[in-house]
């Protein structure tokens, strides 16, 4: 008796999820009129782990351009960074 192997749809689904998680993504931070420069700088340092000079430069870019990419990396890391920024109600978006 010949058995025909049928593809398992869950295997393909898991493969698709792995690709999405490993694909590079970016965290975009948007300007608002609520938070002070010091608050944003401090939260960027906490979220990204950069130095004060880099956080200040990113904060000015957000202020002047309306938004800035503050982090780029794997989706799981972007989610963590975005979560930390949103702890003080900063507006973020993750782009793939």
C-alpha cells in the first residue's frame, strides 16, 4: 500500500512566523506636545541603551521632523523597545 504524505499546514504557518520574527524591523517614535525633551531623552536611553548624546540627537530629530527611527533590529527586540517607550505614553510604530 502506498501512502501519500500530505503537507501539514501548521508546519508552513510556523515557518512563516519565524521569517517575520527574524526580518529586520524599525521602531519609529512620533512627536507629541505632551512630553518634555528630558522625558523623551530618558526614555530613549532606557529603551535603546544608547548614550545621552545619541538620545538627544534622536529627540531633536523627532521634534523637528515629526518622527524618527530610534531602533532597528529583529521584531522581538523592536517590540521590547516599543514597549519601553510606550511606558510613558510615547507614540511609536513598528515598520517592517
